C-alpha cells in the first residue's frame, strides 16, 4: 500500500474528474467535512512525499543505492569498532 488509503485515492480521483466535495460525499455515503478533510490530508501527504523525494534525489537516490560501494568507499569495520569504544 502507498501513502494514501483507498478512500483518499478514490476521493482524489473523483475530485480530479471534476466532482465537488458535496457530490463525492453523496456518492460515497460520507459527510462533506470527511471528504474535505480527506482531500486536504491527501494533498498534504503528497506534497510532503514530493519534498522528501526531491531531497533524496539531491543525495543521489536511487543511483547510489543501486551501485555497490568501491573498495575505497567501504568503511573499515575495525576503525568503526574503535570509534565506538
């Protein structure tokens, strides 16, 4: 499952198809405030995910995760152990 519940996905889909929140509420047998809240929460989640994705891309995701570290990039386990002591 993704960031959005099935209900939020359906609400967004209907919104983007031009349905009003009131019409969506009637169609899905929900209160209009529930639909408004779902639209706003879905929008917030998607905007946050977009920001996180942009940040990850700036760090080199996913390319850096897909490539194996070279010998120079591999941390020295013994040095790491000494630092922890």
